[in-house]
């Protein structure tokens, strides 16, 4: 959808409209698609990345700007940026049914991905796949809440899934050993994937005991196998429970 604003001839494309009714009048702001939810979840903090223009409209598609008197009467201020923030956080995002369905499906998969990254099967001490978590979410008829972040909902999903399947929110405690020749290079590559290094010994080989998110296990396993050409080793020692207060998702 392309929109012309006759007053200044700025062409607004790829528009997401957020609407709010206040003081008996309708006010709208023009945002970039996919950015409204990012702002509301806290992922996007730069207002200029969200708003196409710091102007308040009565009708974005017709380019009709709101009158300053109406803004002051409804919001108690004429500061359009501040009003935009209010509409952005409390207004209603206007999307088509198709777009809404697409957003819900994306969010559903995001939630499943977070759960798969953070949880294990306590019997096998291995992570679940994203597709298996998605199936489990469908089995419990989980409904996505678009006004809540994926991370918040992942915590709720974990709680609900515990009633129907063996699932545990935990870090995996791993022992990994790599030949001295590859140790330095490999350690740098592993660093971003490790939550905690509990111990580290370096002699003829580098041996580490570490805590990792379950979702990183496969990547670490592959990294060690490929970089050491099968000469390294990786062993799951135990699981360490992650209580909700210990670590935010």
C-alpha cells in the first residue's frame, strides 16, 4: 500500500497504521511494518526506526493531519512526538486478516524456538527439536497472545508443557576436550555459545567443563567434530536446573 500526504508530498510506503480513539476523535500514526511489535516488546528502542514521520493524522491513507487544538484537547499536549509514543504503546495496530494470521504464525514459531533452545528432555538429557515443541504446543491448543512478547509466552508454554510431557528448563553441563593444536582457535569460536565456564585445564589438550543452553548443544558438537576432524570429544555430564529467578529468558 502506498500513501500520499498532499501537504508535503512525502510518499509513505510499507505503512502500518496504529489507531487510537480519544476525546471522541480518531488519531492515527504511520509506522514501518514489523516495527510496532518490536517497539512494544522492547527489542526496538529507536523511535525513528518505528515511525515513518513524527506527525499525527486523523487519516493516514488520505494524508489528513490532526489539528493542533484537537491534539491538545485530547492528549493535554501539542508535542507530536510524545503523542506518537502514546498512540504507539496503547493504540490498535491496523492489519489485514492475512497479515494478522502471518504474524501469529511467526510468533508461534518464535515461541517454540525459544522453548527448544532453553529446555531438555530430562530422561535423555538432550534438547527437543523446534518442530516437536510446535506439535506439543498445538496438542495443548496454545493460543498466541500478540500483545505479549515471545519470551514472556515461552515461560508460560514451558509451564503448560510440563503437565503433558517430560520437559525441563535447564543448562547442560558439558565436558569438552580438544587437542592443543586447535585449542586457541576453537576456544574463541566456542566462547559466544558458553553460558558459564566452570573449569578449564590446559596440558596436552584443552579440557573444559561448561554450562550451555540446550539450543547450543548441536552447534558445539558440530564445531568440535569439524574443527578437530574427530579428535575432540564432547560429553554431557549433567543438567543444572534454571529457576525462573536465576536467568531471564
